[in-house]
C-alpha cells in the first residue's frame, strides 16, 4: 500500500511537472523527492513519469493515479477536518491579565478559533495565581502571564517572549530624569507591589533580589482591586502613592501623569508564558502550538 506522503508528493510533482519547483513546495530536497517517486513507482509496479533533460510528463498510468490520488487525499483531508471540528470543545476558556489585549495574543487566539470552526473563545480576567488555580481545577483551559517558572501538575507551557522590567514613576519624580534607573535607586523608595497571593513566584522573585542586593525599598502591598488592574495601579502612581515595577508591554501603553523608565535589575527580564491543560483535545493543543509559534516583537 503506497504511503500517503508519497501520494502527496506525486500530486504536487504532477501539478508542477518540475522537480525543483515541486521540491520547494514540499519543503524537501530534489533528491529526496526523486527517491519518494521511485519508491511509489516500485510499490505500484508502473512508470508514472517520463523524464528527460528538458521536461517531465505524466504517463497514462500517472494520469490515472493523479485522479485517484486527488480523490483519496481530498476525502481524507475533508474527513480529518470534520473529525477535528467534532472533537474540539465548543468553548475555550482563556485567562489573561488586563493588559494582554494590547499585545498580539488576541490575534493569535483568533487563528485558533478560525482553524477550529465552531470553537468559541471565552475570556476570563485573572491574576497569575487565579489562572494557575483555574488550570489545575479545570475551570480554565489556557492562561497567559509573566512568571519565573510554572509549577503546576497537568499543565503544559510555552515561553512566548521575555518581558523586560521598567519602573513607573509619577511625573516630576527625580528618578524620571534618568534614562535608566539602577536597581539600587529603589533603596528607601515607596514601592507598590501586588500581594503575594496574586503572583507568588513573581513576588518571591523580587524579594529574593531585594535580599540578594541589600536594596530595601519601602514596600507597599495591597490586595485591593486597584492593585490588580493596570489602570488602577497607574492612578496610584500618578497620585504619588508610590513607584511600581512594570513589564515593558505595559509601559508601552503609557498613562497620564506617569513616566516610565527601564530598570537595570540583576534579572533584567522574565518570561511571558502561555500555559494550557494537558487534558485538552490533541487537536486544540496542536493548534495552540502552531498559532503561538514563531517570533514575537
């Protein structure tokens, strides 16, 4: 029985009638394509192509196989797509922080939905800890957050990009005159921090850096709603309540009354991650990997 990859290679070659162009379409070398065609001819016991130094043509047997292969592969591809649609969940529950909408993530999530017709995206805003808990309990399917690491049973994860840390300061603050703020300049400064409950690993990361460097800012933590949203936090900074450690993606958004400066920290960047439940259907997991592959700016 001929292998499907050999049939697909034959169809492309039959359409191009040129080994170089066909190999390019198939993302393989020309010798590898020639080998597959010879294997196919050997398995069938017929000559499918007439090759000369000038041209490639189909034999009568090649013409008949082309019609058959197109029918078989078309039916198979249609069946696979139908199977994927039927096996995909109707709703994909996606957790995110409030600033994720300003990144390229929504566009890539739409790629997932478009590739799986009938799939509806449900967006649920939450802290990193809430997302990890949701992934663990099954209340959430996919999450996006900044975290030094992911320690969560039954969860797969992928690093999307590295987030550099900046400092948000009230306009007119002395440190706003610097092009880059040294980490040591945080000594004694009122520093707004989300509570450990919102992102334990990130909170512990900063505490480790403070202990490691001996830098001791005046830490102000809160579990109030204003501390969990970008707009709420920026209002606190603009009102002079304190400084705030912020990721570059947020700094790029800007905010009235707030100045943003890069922070020269011992650990200058942390990974922004996508995490998803291992129990998601394989077709959804594969589509997530495909849609969120490639370079990020």
